[in-house]
């Protein structure tokens, strides 16, 4: 849903985190949910169309999937410097402990390990809080002794201490580098030092700025800041060498010359770490429109860096869904109309919206920052100047959306919708409305608007608020056009008014209430997408109070937010869109900070408690992630691939342990 801002160097991945359970037709949860623990559920997805691929295409999908999985350990290390040590130790205990596994201790240990696997580390993938182990240091020592397991003392201490309690901390009153556990900066590096370091960097070509810091860790050597680049021969080299090996195989079965050229540039980038080559690759990638197989591979999203420089490793391998892609191309083909008719200021509009390619795809494999927790939509690349000059690609991950929709608790809709009319609209139109919102968000939202001449990139001007504001902007574009009758004229959708009602109801319900079930009572909102949604919902609610555009109602002692006037709400969305785009276009940090801090961070504690109490009746976990299908090559006697078959893991643990045994290029400390 959101674009993981591919700021100056990477392809941005939009992480649209729809609360599918409340805006899709209810379906059988058992059909896709593999298991559930803590606040997480693990879902299985299938790969429609895989069997119809040629052998050459199956090889390409397989090679790309392996290239992605080889980067899995990079993500663990990026998330926290102790993650790999802890995972290795805990997996050894899990596989070698022969004691009683029916005890509460073992249940708590197993739960902790599964949470670690799900989040690629010991901090919650969404809330950013360090996990509560629910076992003592003495009990862990007992398990380690019973399995002859060793663990670095600092890593052991990290499990139980209050230090590094937030993976990413965006509190403007704090040093966000010193108070974030993310492993993009050495522990002795401060926010002021990082900001000063990049102020001193001379940009060779301001019209084509590289994505500074995208692929490096910033450390101190002899008192000076130094970038340790992620490349062959540099940091993470053992894993990157394996990634390159699989990409070289992929190049041999490329579908066309453009795709092969992009592979060559990506390989060169990994070998050199040269961000100019990354830009060349991004251009080649976005211009590669032919073929049925596409992919994302690289250091992409900057959400995990509180200052928005460094990209987390990510891989998604995709197969085109031809039927849905043809339908969604209508949005892309009319991109200029949307820009021209947007509510933003004329000087902030693009005069020539170029090259937005939109497809619905089916995922074949995911890794790193996209797995097990995954986006459902992607828009790339993130570099503003590449998007302006060469366009972008947007995809909707069709089989992932379908699997999410099948795994939700439909009862939440009955609980949090105000009346039967609202429930009926959601059931009849919610799923299609969500897909339309995703399409508009990715294709139009992230592609719209332009920076004013001389204004630096949002990560430099808007800093820690850049991601939330970008996601708000894309959401607001989608919301503004959801109910436009022109969608009928374009042949994109029918029943536009009903789709608008379904999506507006869902967005307000989620932004003001439902997403709060993901946050512990008493805590603020930290995650960028959640800040975005609450900011938008709270702003339009409060700005519309005088006319009761959205009305807070009580029924049977429960709180509901009811939309009384959908067209006035659309006008409010347009007004906010205009301001958010102005903030981005002009680099207005103070105004951006005020928007997010005023409307997007704090939670009404009484309402929060009520929502948590009402949600307690539901068994379905609020967060979902996925196991990948297993791609198994079939060889002849000379080790040539004859076919690639799709199989499925029996359990989450089985897949995670197999991955750790196979894709283990990095050591515990890097």
C-alpha cells in the first residue's frame, strides 16, 4: 500500500498494509492460515499460472528466488547487530533440546523464536518494540547448557535488558540514531554527526542526485565517519557474492535483451557498490516492460532508517497476471488526467506524467524486508528524478491480496461497523474498493506531484517524517479520486459511489479504531504507515466537526465513527492532499512535523482500551505473514534442469530452519 521510498537509490516498495479483514468479503480462514502465535499468523499462498510458464521462465523464477533468499541474513543483521547471534543460538536449542517440550518454558521459548523468525529479529516488525521473552535469563541458560549452545554475552544481555528497546525510534525530542537499535550506524554515531556528514557531501549532479547512504553502514574510524559499503569485497560480501552468482544464472535465461541488460547492471552494482550504477540499473529496470517475469532485488526501503538514508534488503519475484493487468492499465493510461484534476496547487503538478507501468502480478518468492511480512503493492523506483524522467512501475500483488483476504476474521466487521448498511456495503464492495485504492495509491499517488526547483529530496528536508507524509500523500490521492465519476468514463470501475463509500468507511474505521489493536495500551504510534493513516483520519474528522462530516456515535456503550457526508469528506481529503503535497514540494519541515505530531502519534487512552477490549473476542491475529512456496528443480543425469516443481512447507518452523541451513552466507557478527 505504501511505497517504501526508494529514495535516490533504490526501487521503492509500497507496503500497503490494508486491514483486509474489514474490507473484503468474508472467506474461510482455514483455507490459507497455516498457524498462529502471539499477535501473528502465518499464511500460505499459491502461485497461479506457474505451471503455464515455459521451462526457461521457470528457471528464471527459480534463479531469482534463490538470489533473493541468499540475502535473507543481511536483513537480520541490518535490523539489529545481535540478531544473527541470537537466531543461531536459539535454532540450535530448538533442534537439539531433548527435554520436556510440554512445559510453559518451552512454549515461551518456541514463541519467542517464531516471533524472531517472523520479524527478522528480536524487535516487532511493525511496532518496533523489543520482544518480551517471557522466560528468565536463568531458564535460557538452562536450555543453552542442555543443548551445548553458546551465545555472545552482549547478545544474551540484549534479550533481557532495556537497552535498544526500539528498532526505530522517531521521537523528535530524542537522538533518533542513538535511540534506534537498527544496525545502519555504529553504536557511537549520533544523529547530529550523521546530518552534518551528509551536509558536507558534495552532490556531483543536483539534477540526478545519487541515493546517498543507501547501501552502507556508517561507522567511526579514528574519530572520523566512514561508510562501509555493502558490496562484493565489502560489508556483507559473502551473502552478496551468492546473490550475484544466482543473478548471473538468471541473466542466461533472461526473457529479452532489456532484462538481460538490467541484470548486468544490477550485478555490476553489487560488485562495485557504485550508486551511479544503481541509478543506471533502476532506469534499465523501469524501462523493461516486456516479459512475463519481473523482480525486485536490492537495498530498497528506507523506512527502517530513522533518517531515511539506508535501504533494507528486499526481494520479490513476480509473474504477470494478464487478465487483471489489462484492466488496471486503464489507470496508468489516464495518469495525466488524474494529475491535471488533482486538488494540489498548479505549480506542484507534473506537466508530463510519464511511464507509469501498472500490472497485477502473482508472487513466486519473497525474502528480506518483504518476508514473512509483505507489502501487497509496490511502486518503484524511489528516486524522484528517475520517476520524473523515466517513469515508474507499479504492481499489485494479486495472490498475496487474495491470501490476506482469506485469512481475516470477518467478525471484526460486525463489531466495528456502526450498522447493517455499513456492513453490507463492506461485504459487497469492500474487496474491489481496496484493490482500486491500492491501484490509485501506487500508480497515481506515488507518481504525482513534483518538488519545487532547488528543493532537496524529502529525506533531507522532511527527515524522519518523510515516509509518513509520502504515504499520506499517496493515500489521499487514492481517496480523493475513489468517488470520481470519471472512473466510469475511463471504464476502470462501475458502482463508483458504492466503492467510494466502502473505502471511506474502511479507511476511517481503520485509521481511528482498528489499527489500534496492533499497539500496546499506553504507547504512541511509531510506525510510518500507521502514523499516516491516523493523521489522515484524525485530521478530516476534526476539520469536519462543525458540519458533522464524520460523527462520533455511541451505541450499547461502544464507540463508532460514522460518515454523514461522503462528498464533503472527499473535499476534506482534497484539502489535506493539497497541504501535504505543498509540504513535500516546498520541503516545509515544520509544517510536516506539526501534521504528524498533532494528528498521527498520540492515542486517546480510553478509546484505545475500549478497542482492545472489543477486539479480545477474536482469535485471528492482527498481523499476517507468509511462508513461501518451495521451488524444487528437477535435474537430469547431467544436472540440467528438466522442470521446476512447486511444493509447500509443512510448517513455519520447517521453512525457517531450511532457510537458515541453506542461505547462511553471513557469520553471527559482521
